[in-house]
C-alpha cells in the first residue's frame, strides 16, 4: 500500500511520477486541518502551515518536509518527541535572496555601490553570497555572525554595535530565534535603529519579526534611515503605513526564483523518498548555487523590485488587503536568477 502524502497546493514543480509511489493529495494552506491530515503519512508544506500539536496530535504523520529554508513554523521539539522526521531546504533560494538585496540597492543607488559599506548580519547560505557579491560590486563588507564566530576561529566577525555604526547598508539573513543567547526576535529595535548612520538603509529579507516594525516605522518617519522590507510582522495583515514609508516593500517574495523553487521541491521530494525507502529521486539539472560573478548590469537586468513594490502598494487600502497580499505571493511569476 502506498503512503498517503499531502502537498501544499502552492508547492511548485512536483513531478507527476511521485504519484507512482504515494497517494498524493493537494491542499490549500487553509485546508490543513487536524481532520484533513489525520490519515496522512507525510506532508510537504510551506511557511503558512503551522505544524504542532494543534494540527498533528493523533495523526499518522511520520514525516514533514518544508520546501523552505526556515523551520520556525514547525514545533521541532514536539515533532521530535513524537518521532516525526522533519526536513527543510537550506540554501535553496539563497541566490534569489542575494539577487533581491542587490537589485534593491541598485534601485536606490543607481550610480553604483562602489565604496559603500554593507553590513551582513548572518553569514550562512544567503549571507555568504551577499558578502561575496558585495565585494565584487566594490563594497566594503562587514560580517556579523556570533554563532559562526564561536565555531570558526578564522571567521571575520564584526560585533553588531561596530557594524551598525559603520554600515551604509545593514541586511539581515538570520533565522527567527525567540530566546537564548543568540535570539533574533526584534533584533533591530529602536536602540539599534537609532545607532545607524544617517541615510543608511536597512534590509529585511529574513523573517518579519527580526525587525520591530513599530520601531522601524518611527525611524523611517523621522527621515534618518531608509528601508527595504520583504518580510513583515503580522503577515499577511502587514502595516500599511510602513508599506508606504519604505523605499521598497514586497510581499515576501525575495526568494521566489524559478530555480530556487525547483531546488526546494527537489530537496523536499528527495528527503521524502529517502525516508520511505522509495526508489525515486529528482535530478532537475539546474545550477546548484549562485552565479560565480556578477555585475551591476547583470543584476539590474535580472530583476526590478520596484515593479513588485508598485503592485503591493496598489493593493493598500482595499478591503481584504491581507488576502491580496497572499494572492500576490502565492501567484508570483517566478523570476530567473542572475546569470
């Protein structure tokens, strides 16, 4: 008997051949209820599906793959205690997020980025590409990653306080961690924003709650700093005031490249098949990572974030804004990466 598999309806590029090995059901995010998943053996989801006791208690689910980098929508300790294996897709959309960062900066600084200082906070899959491309584009690059600095004696770490004072651009590429020594919840608060250089730009394409959106609203309104925001607190019911104040504001699509989605689905499907001992693997034949070399022209040619900003702002003030935010995100025309 084939295992029962539920796949979130907006996970793209799922191969038809998977149905030879699993009984596949597609559900919209809002259709993931305890009743709907009770008989499932496995699920492939995105960030809009919260996986915890409220959804999964008493179900047959033994495996969850999220076609995303982050896992903060999954109660990992609870899943581990229940014997549920969880797989994610680390690095799948890292090139697309780096593309988003530099396409945004080149929109704000059309004369180029040479000589500007960028502070990269979080230097994992995404941050490493952002740091590399920044150096290629003539920027002075500062990197801040306390956990990595603890692991690697030769990592070039700049304490956050020093980075904030020196950077013309601060970009976050950290997971959402609510507690502990390396907590990132409201990492960028009023104190940090006040310490930024006048005219500096803050970019959040990580997790919405990494930046205190209320404090950010005040900081931008004061005229001291600018912001590029893709990840918001309270999604999809985001602050429409903040949306009007930011220089660039998009509906959580920084990582939405076609290749990024293919990588994510590939990692999820292959982990699923490995878990169930199924003799099937995806091998899409796309680049494994980011372009080795970039230029301002190649980045500008690949993506215009102002187009996505205009579409989101056009939805502002309308009834059901949150639903329109979700539609823009779920129906996004997946873009090519930088070549």
